[in-house]
C-alpha cells in the first residue's frame, strides 16, 4: 500500500509525497499554478518548453540528454494543463527508482537537483531567455494552437467551452491564443517567467520508494532558490449556478464531412466540493460517460444517430459537456434524442445494469489510476487545484452508496446552456 503525505516546503510551495514500492521508476513533478487568463495563457504555456531547452550548467539539448543519461536514462518533459480555472504549467520527470540502481546509489537527490536547475537556473543570454530557444518553442506552440482545428472533435469541444464560458476564465484555452503567442518576445517571456516564479502557488509531487523526510530534504534543497512569497495561493474557480433562460445556439461552417454537435449543461452548482457530487459523477456516467451509457447504447448503437456520443463532467466548474459526431441533416433528431435520454434519467428510468455498469466502470477507472504513476500525479494535481484531500479509495467508497434516486435528482439539476453545431460549408454533400 502507498502512503501519501503533504507538507509545506516554503510558503505556498507544497510537496505531496507518495511512498510506494509498486513501481521501478520514481516520478517527480513541479507545477506552477496560475489563474487562467487570456492575457498570460500563451506566455505561461511557452515557459516550460523554453526551460527544457537548457540550463546554465547544461545549456543545450545534448548536454541535458547527457545529464539525464547519468540518471539511468531519466526524462524531463514540459507540461501544460488546465484544472478548473487554473492553468498548471511545469515539468514532469521520471527516473529509475533508487531501489533498482546497480550499486544502490541514490538518484533522487540528483534528479531533484536537475529538475530544480531546469526550473530555476535556465540558460540565458544578456540576462533573459535565449532568443533562438524562444523562437523555436514559440513556433511549436503556434503549431499546436493552429493544429487544434485539425481534430474536429476536439475543436468542437474547445469551441463549446469558449462560447459557453466566454465571460469566464474557463473559456480560455490552456495554450492561449494565436495572437498572444505570436506577440511573445524573449524579454516579455522573461518578465512573465519572473512573475510566475514570484507569485504562483507551487505543487511538487513525488512517487517512489524514498521516505518522505528524504524527499522533503531533496526538494527543499533543489528549490531553495525560489523567491519567498507568503501570499502564493491556488486560484479560485467561478461556479455559475444556473444557465440562461434559454440555451444559446451557435452554428459554424467549416470544410468538414461530418457534423459535430456539442452541448453544454450547467450542474446547478454541483461540483467536487458538494455532498451530492458522487451522484453527479454517476449521473454523467449513466448519461454519456461510459460505453454502457444511454448516449452510447441508444443514440449511437440502437438509433445510429451519431458516429460517437459521449459526455464529460468538469468537476470544479460544474459543467457536463456532450460531444457527438453526426450527419449534417441529423442535427435536430440527434439533439432531441440526446435531451430525451437525459429526461429518462431525470424520471429515474435507469435499468439496474445501467447504474451498476456505470458504477463499476467509474470505480474501475479510479482503481486503474493507482497502477499508473502519471495518472496518479494527474489525479492529485486535480485534488490540489480543488483544495481537496480525499484519496481514490475514499472516492470509490462514496460512489458505492449512490442510489438510482440520487442519480435522477442530479440529472434534474442539469440545465442546457449552450448548443454548438459545426456543419459543412454550403454546397457540400450531405
């Protein structure tokens, strides 16, 4: 069994150490948690990639690779995530666990030190980021932002969030927008980096066989150059309790062969902080969150109205977002059928196998997380962003007791807010 401890290393800098002998590798991450904001999102997203290009001691990719080879072929990767309305930017590292080194030599301290260097001691020229590193990673970021439109399923979900939450931070993409990304200079990026280091809440994560005291000492040392700021706080997440009086409908036309219908619901304030959250988790699972769900079994399989149909629950924001792919002329039929399936849940028309299938699938997904270090780190980052301490066994225990009536009550709170339909251009064959 693993043991999880959380300690404050410095003001607003927290370490979560998972002591486990389950894995041959150790996993380490440092995440800066900043409010999601259109003005800073692109710069924040670019910083980890530029940092990964080189440190003062290892100024290029070649010497960085050599340093990682000494850690038995470890890896350090930049990562940008969105948890509620918090933009999480940082670095994740994996390396051989100390228990498996050839001569029992410790790796943790060296790996932590290298991660600290990448974060806090970058390769610079004239006191700011190297222009060629910034230009190269900026081009990659712009490619990623522009490339989002290529996956129309993901694009439709992005657009739904943008339209539905255009007055809320949640509507901002985790990578920022093309215009902001294109305007970044080495000087502006350096200023943003300094601001992040000085103000962002910092979440440090470790999973491996080392005892928590040793992990704490290694990371205190590795991050000792972080500026001290007693006012670092994890950003809040705004929760809108109700949808508008009638749903907003947005249609867009692109050169696509398959329509994308995305629908956004507000949960009436049911989020991960509420007592009825487990019921909302299972409500989403019964609705569209699993391959046994009503959307999958009925709208997709039985009625063949969609190529795919699923839903996700945004736990901090209080949203259920439906994603489906349809023929252009099936828009109204598919929309009405998706709503009809939700109405069935509201009326409590849920078969026992539907509820139990949903319950087992969700709990199985949580339990599978315990066998994957990356997914565990992702889970705990989400808990930290939400200020929650419940572990996976506790969440599974809550899900075990949810009744059909509670699922129906959760469904009754869902309010349709926004419909987004991506259709083909005029003259395309339907």
